[in-house]
C-alpha cells in the first residue's frame, strides 16, 4: 500500500474552543491509483494533505507512506521522505523566481539525487515548455507556471503525489488541459495521486472520489 491512513484525528484551538477538523479518517491508496478528495471549504482537505506530507502532525491515528510510519519521525526524516517519495503540487505555483524554467524543473530532482538532464528535457517537451527553458517564472502565463510546477514534482519521480487544487488558479480550458497532462504523466510513472478539488467535474476524471464532511470520509 502506497498510502495508508487509519483513525486519523486532528484539531486546533480557536477562540478558546477546540475544533476537531479530522475525526477518525481512514484512507488507502495504491500505486497507480488517482483519488479525488472533495469537501466544503474548511472541511479539512488541505489539513489532511499536509498531514500526509509530514508538514503537520496528527493528534491521533497513523499514517504510512510507502511503508514508512510518519508517527514519531523527526523533522529531518520527514524532509527526507518528501525529497525521496512524496511530491507536492499546490494551487500557488511556488516557483523560485530567481531560477529559469530549466532550473526550476530540475530543482527537486537534484535535491532527491535523481537529476537526469535528458529526462528533464524530455519532460519539458511533453509539458510544452521545451522552448521556454531560459525564461523566468514572471515571463510565463499561469498555465505555463503550473506546468513547470507539475514538471518539477514529476522530475523527482516521487511514488506519491499530493496536489491541492492544482488548477484552481487557471481558467477552465487551461485547467482541463493541465490536469489531463498531469494524469497522463502520473499514469506513465505508476505513481499514486491524491488531489484536493472543489470541482465534481474534475473529480470525475480520477479513478476514485472520497468526500470529507464532518471530519470523516465517505
């Protein structure tokens, strides 16, 4: 199992009261599977993604990523897990403005020790970025920036990709094209994808959908 979540609970203190965001969440995701995570705003979708990435810690329950238990792992171990096994794609592109497209694409691959210039060049061509490698993020459209963000994640060949509204800043046509390409590349890599989306239409493009409501998945 690529991602295994059992009995996951997470809460926050707000205005002197305890707010339980996740209540006993269970979820399993296998290699090659794509899962859409839907739910109302504030339902805890991003919180769940952050917990899976080791960016936050659960109050209760267990998360295993590629057979590794996140409970009790120190920050250095979690950072190494993100470099080696987990890829993140967010609504905000989070590109490094001082690096050109080529360097941004190769950034995570270099951190993970999987830098392969030929593979990055081939990926850039697939993403429609082959002629833009010397440009900087500010010189790109929103759709082009998101393609770079997706390519940067995939270039490191992660086993699990966590995507939080990856097309949320794009118009519908551009978002559809970017999602289609991302799904193709994820399938070719045999990776697993857990993607947060508010759109039932986009969720239907993935192999399975789970809905978060009242802190629980259905």
